[in-house]
C-alpha cells in the first residue's frame, strides 16, 4: 500500500471513529471546505497531496461528499475526474461543484483546460427518474448561475437558462455556475 493510500485510510478511520462525515475538498488550496483537503501542491490546509483522477487513492463508496470549488476546470479530463468521484462517493453522497462560466473573463486563464455553461454536465447527469438514464453518473439536485454584479437576476436566469445562454450572457456576464449532484 502506498504512503498516500495509507494516509487516506487513516484519515477515513479517524473521521469514522469521531462520527464526522468524510467530505473531500478537491483543490482546496488555502481554504478547506470539507473534512479532508486534497490538492496537487502541499499547503497549510492540504491533508493529501495527490493528482486526483490520475491515481485511485480513495476506496470505492468511502466518501459522504465532495466539494470542488474552482478546480474541475483545471483537469485535462473532467469526465474521468467525475467518474472517479462517482466511484468514491457513497450512495446518496453529494458533490458540490463550482466552475467559472464561459462569459467570465477569468475562465480563459492559461491554466484552465475546459470552459463551462449551464448545460455542460447534461450528458453525465439525470434530471429525474427517466428510464433511459441508467448510464448517468449523477442526479441533479441544483444548477444555478451566479452573476455577482447582478445578483437579483440569479434566480431568473437559473430558471430560464436557455434564454440566458443563448441571448443574454454577453450583456450580463456570469461569474460561476454551481452544480449540486447526488450519486
């Protein structure tokens, strides 16, 4: 067993013994939002240094939740990362994702590998109990647009995403999109 896998095993046991939920923050950086912080570089709040998606370090069905705030866009293969997230989440576990919207100028930073809109995850998620959606990785709990300068429009545009994504994103740039998904 590798040193990283041993560290993960010990962290999961410690959390289980304390009664805390195992919530992984992928790409935590300086601010850890879960009980386990993971990043590709070490830091004050980083519990595990690893490139998530390149090496399976968490056992299947071992995590209660996953947080990915402004990290999924940095992966070369976000679908592989989401598939790994689906494998390591317990049944009913949730993943909370925030990514920059493509209308946000910071979405085009050189280290970002993908660009996102309201519909980007649709091939991987189910919007409900449809019989032809067995192959989907997650069920959508929430999808929302976050326009920081026009917060009063967040709810309207999130309820009318086609209108926003087709006609209005240039007029009212969106800061980020939030997806909350359940296994």
